[in-house]
């Protein structure tokens, strides 16, 4: 007969006595949490050498004006709209707070992510104590959670703030619900519900908590068909449905949902089974990890034959667990905790271009780690002289996992290291080539960028984004005609892409085609009436066409849409100066300099305007600053007006 885990863990009279393992005083209770904090921090310490990547970090932080200007308006925008195809206002606010604290310093963002992850590890520790009443098991589960390699994506990727933040509220809500079960105090229930709402406002994946609470009822021995128990869950399930619908709408808004007809239902079942099994395996042996796991290419040869085995393997695992462990509450709880929380991200409803993602395992992993920890200590109890060997082997396993995790953190150091890693493992992932090209373009390696974009286009000849980005690289390299050809290709492939018309407008303007540039900016603003950069650049074209009033109107529209747009402020100031409105011009230059104190052109033009108004000394001060910032034209004016 199979030996059960310590009966004392389920006996209320003995729970208190065994809540702290023998030999631990009240002061010594902090040893495990302290060790957990220290070890997890050390393993993830390389993250402080990491910067931003070009995988969503621009949309979330570096190019996001709402994050960079936190106020009541931006907070309202976070709650009323979608960001990057998701609805997670609290995650966006937390990123904005980091920006407020440290500007564009990536260390601040990484520190917050890591601290949230450590707190989550401590919450896992507390959660397991509430369930198992054994600190050794709780520490083992929490440490596995803290140093798990699959969690690197959630921690080291700044854009994945939503993952560690929603998990904090998710775990806190679950713990307080367990306290409610034990105490029957409604205050714990209400706070648990409020924390669930905060988790939902952090990431849509939190919807699974409502089902997870049923697992908490199960492990506590409550009758699942009890009317009171069912009534308790109604608010949670209603919130899950509402936010589930919001999450789907957000994915549709961000064009992240794949047309369901692309894959047949049997194929989607096969992909889901593959993901389910790979998550299980990689949580134990973290091998071959990647930022992107592509779908198999079924367009030519169809589904690889071995993929059809995965549904049967999953069925076999489920059958084994149910038949052999059906009376073992801890194994069943851990298995269902994993299954329930991984189910919604198994690509039954395909989202994005990846068959699975490391970050999706963040919360579900705790269930598997509980099974491992409980199983390990059961084995230790049954073993005599081999206990030392078992403990030694387990410590070595932890050490190896920690080393692998630390190394994996360095893969996220920057965009080059990240996409090199993906390309090395999956060379046919065109997104990796495109993103590496964007990194090279940003670093001034335009030739390398063009090569990477070209490789992406070879892999996918109708890849509009690669053509678009290659056009940017060509333009940056000084080849405006090649850039124009790529933008024309994008227009054929993606005719309702406002940024393409915006960039083609820039290119045509540079080639002297003002009429064509004006048409492109008109199209960009037609497709996106809030495209403030298109309005501003259209103002530049109108200024060149001597339509100064029209230029000022466009600059004003750009400033109305984005009051911190220094280029539009400076350009409107220049246009006002052309009309002789120097006082209005100076006001615009003042605002431009307030936004960007190193804007040399604004200092130069404000100096000119002040001199025009007879404020020679003030004008010369501005010109001197402009010269110090590198403005070459300031020197001549200083010689003429200031060296007296």
C-alpha cells in the first residue's frame, strides 16, 4: 500500500505543533525566507547588466509618451484603452512610476521586476505553508519557483512586468481566500476579491483564479456542491468572464489573434498537447529555451507526423495521474493547479506566432513544484541510509538550475544577444531576423540591418513589416530611392498602415517631391487622425511651399495631440518667427527647451528671436548654449551680435 504523506499536515490538532519544523525558534522562522531572498537575488543578479530590448519595450516604455508623462490623463488612458494588444492598466502605471523614478535607466525597471519576482517567491512560500503546514516543503517549492529558468522571460524582460505584477495579486488573493476558509471571516473574502480585481487589471491571464479557488476548496476538504460555496464563487467567475472578453477584444485590437481557420481543430489540439507536455518537461529540465517557439511549418509538407503523438501522450499522463494518485490530494491539487492555469494559454485559440512561451508557465509552475517537493520528502521519509545521497543530489540539481538560470538571464542583455539566441535555435523565425535588423539599424549598422531584413523577406516574401523596416534602414544609409521602393512594396501588402505613408512622406520630401510627400502625410492622418508626427511633418512641407499659416495650423494640431512634442514646438516657433511674431515664437521655444533642455536648434532659434526683439544679452546667452550643444550656425551669429 502506498504510504501517505505526514498525516499531521491534515490534522488540525497537530498542525500548530508542526507548523514550524522541530528546532526552529520564532526568530529562526525568518531563515527560509531570508535564504530564498538571497539565493534568488544572486541567481538573477546578472539582470542589472541588461538594458531594454526592441521586443515590445519601445511600445511599453521607451517610445510611450503616456508612460513618460504620468498624470491623471495618462492614467485614464491606461484604464480606457488597450496597450500593445493587451488590457493591463496597473502594469502600465507601474512602468510609468519606474520611469518617474529613474527615467530611461533600465536598472530601475529590472530592479522592480526582480523584487516583484522575489515577493512572488515568498508568497509561494507562504501559500504552501497554508496548504501543507511544513516549512521544508514550502521552502523547496518556493526556491524551485524562485530560480526556475523558464521564469527568466517574466523577470528579465521589462515588457513582461504584467506577468510578475498580476502574479503578486493572484497569489495574495489565493492566500487570503485560504484564510477566509479557515476563519470564515468575510473581511478576508472581500480583500481576496479586491486583490483579484487588481490582478485582472494587471494581466488577463488572471482569469483562471476563479477556478483555482475551487482547487483551494478541494484541498481544504470542502464540499464542492455546497450552495454557499457556489455562491461565494459567483463574483469571481463573473469577473473572469468580463475580463476574459476584454482580453480577447484587446488581442483583436492588436491584431494578435490568428485566423482560427488557419489551423484545423485537430491541429490546434495537437499544438495544445505539444505545449502542455513541453511546459511539463522544461519545468523539470530547462533545455532549448527560446524567446520564440515557432509553429511547425505545415504550409508545404503538412503537420510533422510525430506531432500527432502528443495528444495521446497527454491523455496517458492524465490517465496515470487520475488512476494512480486519485486519492492523493496533494498530487491531484498540484496537477490540477498546473493544468487549470496553463489551459488558457495552450493556443487552442491561437494568439501570436509562437506555439508556446516561457512566461506562460509562471503561475502554473507552482503546482508542479509542489508535486516535486512533496514527492521528494516522501521519498526521504521512506529512505534510511540513502537520505544524505538524496539531499546531495537535490542540492546539486538546485545548483545546476541556478547556473542555467543565471546564464539565461544574460541572453536578455540586449536585442542582439536575444535575437542571436533565437536565430541559433530557430533560424527560420523571420521575426528574429527582423528584430535583429532593427537593433543593427538603431546602432548605425545599416548594411547589417538591410541584410537581416532581406533574410526575413526571403523567409516570408509578403512580410510587410520587414519591407517597411528595410526602407528605414535604406533611408538611414542615404539610399532614399531604395527606401521608396520598399515603402511602395508595403503599400501593396499593407495599404492601411499609416506609419508607412508617414515614412514615405519623409522620403519623398527628401527627394524633393513635395506634392507626393503632402499626399502621403494626408493619407497618414486620414488613417490615424492622432498621428501627431505626420501633422508636424506635413507642416514642414507646407512651410517649404511657403504656406506658413497652414504649417502653423499643422504644428498646432500636433502639439494639441502631444503637448510634449519638442520638434513641433520648435518648428511652430520658427514659423511664427518667419511671420515676425517673435514673442509667440519665444513662447514655443521656451516650451521646447522645457521639454528637451539639450535641443540645440530651439536654443539657437530662441537666441535669434530675442536678438530680433533687441534683447541682445539674453539672445547671446542662448546662442552660447546652442554652440556648446553643437550648433554650428550659432558661431557666426555670436561673432556678429555678441563679440562687442
